[in-house]
C-alpha cells in the first residue's frame, strides 16, 4: 500500500526495552530525504506486550549495526 503512494519501506531494527537482554524488533520504516526514517506500526504492535525504544510514528536516526547476526539498520536516536 505504501509503495502505491510512492513510499518505499526498509526494515529498521528497534530495541525492545525491559527484556532482560538486548532484543530487536524488525520494523518497516519510510526513509526520508534527510536520511532519517519514520517508523511504521507493525500489524501485531501492542504497547502492553512490547515496549519499543521508539514508538511507531517516531522519526529516527539509524546506524549500521548487528541484529540477528546480520548487518542491519538500527534505530539509535529520535529526531524531533
């Protein structure tokens, strides 16, 4: 659906909080012209079940890092 509007998603990994270890959730995100990403809501997003470091709709800065034993875009900070 986003592709039909000329918007293309990439997968960004967002850290889950309160897990007892470092855990990431793959999240679809829309790349912006300035290189930031807007996080989309996953179909199973439930803030009562998972606490994301950055919630859907957040504009985030990403860096390449390691998630699931692969190089991936990791959300590292929120941009206002």
